[in-house]
């Protein structure tokens, strides 16, 4: 993902995939265990995308190169405290 529009598009795609997954479970086409496993992977990637988008915006705000932002590992983005 090279720029903000790419990131926003990927975020949209992940949210759509999450909705499809939930619908598939509701129709009984997959098990709750499978849905949970797939949702977990989606949530991690979604959190990484949001984190990268925030990094890019912050870098831009402070006069730094937004392209220097990098995807952070799962342990970092999933370890944030709200």
C-alpha cells in the first residue's frame, strides 16, 4: 500500500470481507470456530492498516515523509491500550 487512498480502499475491503464472513456464519456455511479464526486474521490486518494510516497522517502533519511509515507487527498494533 503506497498511499492513503490505497490504505482506505484496503480498509474498506477488509470491512466488507468481515461482513461477508459474518453473513456466511449466519447462513450456516461455516462453523463458528472457522469464523472466529478468519475474523481474528482480518482484525489484525485491519488494525495494521489503521495504524499505518495514522502514522502516515502524523508524519505528514509534522513535516516528515509519510512514505517512511511502516506496517508494524501484530504484537505492536494489538498491544495498544485504549
